[in-house]
């Protein structure tokens, strides 16, 4: 591995100044970055550890929703009872990213900023209505997660900018969410298809009043499946509704052909997985008290 300097500032301003002046790379858990430095995919003279910055470690739920610091580890997220109650899709994601060692270091912010097309967290963050706070020397801007990635391993960040936190609205009434991926092996593999979904049901639990579906690994970047959302709103919670939603999702994707699966296979898996994820999200939502 090529040599680099290492800094570990404890303030956001200090980190931004270092990153701007040196074109350094931020390191949260390092579970992607260290590998990229080792293989030469990323070259830098300075790595800036961002784990000690308070703004990136916020983890707070209030009446408005969840504030999730970009550097909070997956393990910490999994251990949070309120996240489990309101945002179970985040637990679904954080408990499948690598094994326990990886989850102890890896952050959702790092998963998003790495911006892989098959990143597990991104479809779930999209489904949950996540909005990123991005801070640089010229201030802070807010970017919905579905607008953050711009292509494979690409995103809207300018040099020196950091994602500080991701905010999520509080699910109200009979609302819940779920994430699932399909992988060829049980663990330690990359999603062939990843689906996140949030559903809100009416008081009877029989009709859908709001829906957000995020799809990953089936296009150049994870995206919000708007046509699926539009279809679902006003529909009843039935197997037929979720099957049709799966068929609509198939029409929105542009998957690749590789050793993990053909285009035809990915189309089929997408339709099945969308149906399964919606079914589970609806089940979780119907169990919520109004
Ligand atoms: C064995 C193993 C298994 C894995 N399994 C999975 C898996 O199942 N699913 C999956 O999706 N991924 C998986 N990964 C990839 C990786 O663990 C995740 O993407 C993880 O969430 C990255 O988080 P991190 O905090 O380690 O990011 P880092 O490696 O610290 O950072 C990733 C990238 O984002 C940048 N960055 C980090 N934080 C910020 C920020 N706040 N603002 C701006 N830029 C930032 C870094 O500069 C770097 O370019 C695996 C990796 C390994 C090694």
C-alpha cells in the first residue's frame, strides 16, 4: 500500500479544512476505503478519520424523526430499540453488511458515500425518505438520498464536503418498512437485487395510503421506484396488489449480465423480491397501533 499521512480531528471544521487543503479522503469505518487504498483504486496523501467528530456521531429520535450521524456504526444502530421499533429496515440492512467485525466499524454514511450500485443501505434509506446533510466550507446543503448517487461509485459530493447526518421522518400511524436483498450465497456477497420499502396503511390496515420503494443493484445507481409508489397508493393490501407492483418494478430496471445472474434472472428476482418486501412491510405496518 502506498504511504499516506493520517489525521484524526475532533471538530467538523477541522476535518473540512484538512480535506479541502489536501484533497485528502475521509475515513469512517474504513471497510471500503482501506481496501481501495490497498488495491490502488483510491490514491491519496492524507486519510482523515472522521469517527471522532460529534456531529457525525449523533443518534437521536424525537417527534420529527431520526437524526443518524454519518459515522455511527452498524452495530450501534442494531442495538437501538427505538430504531428497531420505527425504522426496522435500518436493522435489516445493518445486520447483513459483512459480519460482526465489519458491522462494528462500518457506517451507513460510508456505505452511501461509497455509492456502489449494489450498496445495501441505499435502497432502504431511499424508502425511508432519508435526507443527507452535506457540509463543506461554504455551508450545509440538504440532499434527498435518491438524488445523492449519480452513477456507479459517483455522488454529488464536492471535494472537502462531508455527509454529516441523514435525517428520516418519523413513521406515523400504521407505517413500517423492510429491506431484503437477494445474494447467491448466504452471506459475504454483493446484492444481485436489493429492495427497500416503506408503507403506510389506513386505520383498518387494509388499504395503502403512502408508499416508497427503493431499488438497488439493478441500475447504474439505486433509485426511487416512483411508478411503483404511484401504483400502490390507494390500493388494498392483497397478494395481487403486491404481485402487480413487482411486475411494474421489472419495467423500471436496467440490470447487468454477470456471473451472479443474467438480465432475465435479475428481472425475475426483482419482481419476486418487491412482492416479498412489500408483503413484509405491510405485515409490520398492520401490527402497529394507530
Ligand atoms: C468483508 C466485507 C463485507 C462487506 N459486506 C457488505 C455488504 O454485505 N453490503 C454492503 O453494502 N457493503 C458491504 N461491504 C462494504 C462496506 O463494509 C460498506 O460499504 C460500509 O458500510 C462502508 O462504511 P465505512 O464506514 O467502513 O466506510 P469507509 O470505508 O470509511 O468509507 C467509504 C467511502 O465513503 C467516504 N466517506 C465515508 N464517510 C463519509 C462521509 N461522512 N462523508 C463523505 N465521504 C465519506 C470515504 O472517503 C470512502 O470513499 C463489505 C466490506 C467488507 C470488507
